[in-house]
């Protein structure tokens, strides 16, 4: 439940403020965001 809440909060802050509320789950959200955008270079950087 905590991961779901933190991930949702990070997704909202990334979309609205272009930043993350927390660090660890923010990396997962950013990787998914870059994957959907098909920005392979940015995806590989954030995934690693």
C-alpha cells in the first residue's frame, strides 16, 4: 500500500511540478515515463 501511495504521489508531482516527492519510487516512475515516451537514451539512464 505504501508503494502504491508513494508511486501515485511521485507520478502526480512529476506531471504537475516536473520533480519528485520521494527519491526511490521516483526512479521507477521516471523509467516508466521515459519508456512510454520511447526515449530510449533517457530510459536506459534512469533504469540503470
